[in-house]
């Protein structure tokens, strides 16, 4: 039986760049991109063509930024997909390699960010679990100063991107992937949690703000209803383009109303 024909549409480096220009991506943009390669269609050149198309759209004066998170550098006691036996936990903690921005692969963010991470000239931020990689003239400024005890807050690239007037591009990805919303969690009363991870001198524990993407889809739906969001398609992918600062400001108002903390529910204010 002959193999089935690939499902389209045919997507190329050129059609990606043209589609992004049509949506309004500018040649001097600083763009935080969340992406899904499989949503685009049949991409000639795969993730390399996607990165080339993004860089073509941005031009030499634009800066491309992607999340290169490493959630696997975490406490094995919390793993669920898949879990590991409790008898292994101490050994895993002792043997887990520490984060190295040059060689630690990203995980759970897709193949396009991993392609950016390994691109010639790419720079990567220092946080061992929630790093970002960047290409372009503002890359060094974006990734600098990412505090190792601030996953996605004021001392992370998200705050720098906000200051730089960056925009977010959801390229086939949903609002549940929008890391910009997390910056709002640092600006509203949020609980603290102890986070375990491998360090340079053994297993370490640090105190971080608790973050979750719970209800980000609903947040994004309301944001898109109430604020200007450019919508279109590149290949078969739904695409959204909007200022990061707008998304953060909206989330700061939305989250306390729609995702109250458990203690707020148990002890409502008079």
C-alpha cells in the first residue's frame, strides 16, 4: 500500500517570512515566540526553516527570543510524566547534571526553541529551569541578569522584554504557553514555594514565587476579547501577535479575580 501523501499546506522559509510581515511583524521588533511546528503544516526544512523565516521577518535589527526551559532539572519526587520510583530519588538528585546554558537541552517547549538555542550566536539566560535564548542585536540585553532565584519575575528576561516594548508571537501555540502571563504572578500576592534542583556544588533548594499556567487559556480568551490582538494564519497555524506589556497588565487585573488563591477562598476579606 502506498504511503499517504503529506498533509498540507506546504510551508517554506519564504512563506513564513511573508506571512509574518503581512501580520505586522516589523524588521526592528523584539519578538518573544511560542511555537508549535506541527501546527504549521508540511514545513520544508522543518524547524530550521521556521527559525530562518522568523529571522528573515525580523531582519538584522530585530531580536528573536524563545523560552528554553528545563523543567526536568527538578525534584524527582514531583515527577509524574512519567514518575520514577521513590527508591531512586536520592540517587537521581545526587547524579543529575547541573544546568549549563551551553549544553543543557531545553525540554517541553518544542523543537523550534531548541533550534534557536543551538543557532550560531545565540545567547541564553542563567536560570537553571526557566531560561530564555535570544538572537539579534538585543540578545545580550535580554538574557543578562536572569537571577537564579527568579524564574519569571522582575529579574528575568520577561521584565526586560516588557521594558524594551517586545511583542509576543503565538505561532500555532495557545495562550497556555504564554510565559508573559507569569510576570503578572510576581506582581500580585502569590505564595512562595521551595524548589529543588541540581546546583554547581550538589543538590540545592531555593525559595521561588509559585507559578502555574492554570486557566491561562481562559485568561487569553478574555484578553483577546478586550484588548487589541492581531490574528491571522501562517500555513495552517493560527497566529496571534500582541504587546507583552498589554498581556502582563491585563493578567495583573484578571488573575486575582478569576484565579484566587486557596487561602483567599478559605478566608475571604471583609
